[in-house]
C-alpha cells in the first residue's frame, strides 16, 4: 500500500508539472522556431533549426521592441502606483476591522467577500462612462485607482484576518509603556504581520501585471497601454507573428517569475494564516 501511495504521488507530481510547466516550455519552443516551421506536419518537439531572431528584434530597438518595453514600463508604473496607494489603505482598513468594535463590522467583512466574485465585465461599462465623463480615460493614475478598488476588498479581508490572530495584550502592554496607537502599530503589529503583507503585495503585483480587460477599455495610447495589450497588438488582421508573441511572452514572464520566487514562502504562509480566522 505504501508503494501504491508513492506511485500515486509521483504520477500526480508529473501530471502537475506537465500541466503547469508544459505551456511555458511550449511557448519557448515556439519563440525559437522559424515561422515556416511552426505549422509544419512533424512529430518532433524541437525544430530542426533554432533561431533567436524574435528576441533580437525585441532587444534591437525596433518599432515592436520599443513598444513592447514601453508597455512593460507602463505595467510597472501601474503596479507601483497600485501598491503604494492600495497596500497602506488596506492595512488601515484591516486594522480597523480587526481591532475596532463598531456596528456593521461583520457586515462589511462579508461584503468584502461578495465584491471579490463580481466579474470585471459587470462593472466595466459603468466605469467607462464615469471615466469618460470625468475626462480620466487614458491616464495611468486613474487606471491604477481601478486596480486599487478591485484588490482592496481581498487585501483588507486577508490582512484583517491575520491581524485578528495577534494577541491584543501585546498592544495593550506597549500602550501602557507610553506608546501611542500608531507607534504600537509600527512597533508591534507591522513586524509580526510581514508574511501576510508580503503575500498580499505579491498577489496584487501578479494580478496587476497581467491585467488585460480593464486597460483594453480604459487605456488607448502608448503612454498608458500595459504590456499585455501591446503584445496582443502583435496580431493583426493580416498576420499573426506567433514567434514574436511567444518571445514577448517569455520576456514578460521574468518580472513576475522573479518576484514569485523571491516571496514564494510568504505567499503560502500569508495566505494560510490570513484565511484561518474571520
């Protein structure tokens, strides 16, 4: 029975790796395959001729390469604004929900859960009309504010659950020693909460980096288009540059992949600890 379980774990691991790593490996293979060989009737996994011209084009300063890196820069700007504004607001909201007793507190936390399941397309038309009326279209700051409002309920809910696990006696002891509430938060709560905060930062980073539907409607110029929109425009009505799109996709994976690897342990521990108490 023990060997059957081990075999089952091995098979499950292999299948998991195939379904998770397989698309990335296949995308990389497409990126180094000549255009004429992509749809060639062959059973070979690797192409007969390997090329890196797609990567060269992106890094050589060509028009498509320039627009691609401008899109990456726009994505990084949106991520930075979203994190700098959204995380502090989420932490303040979470602290109030976890430490303050007031009427409607439980209702607010439950409403946070409800807003998480509202689909983007249910709100995008009202958002567009509001942005158009307020002349906020095609603006990276206001686009980031949409991201902040999208992720704020989830971030506040997770962080508040984590704050609730920290004993109140620690704060009370610090306040008896003369620390104010803000100083107590900085000295006691914040150092104990870095796993969930880093976890939420990573989640918001990954989701903001890959945004497509919202900027597709609200961003129309190269000054605001994120990386995902720019890459999608490599496909035109006349041609689809599969190799170039695949190469751009592989390069676009680098920032989130590096970030996820650096903070992977906080992602797991923060999500677990932030969801055990509500």
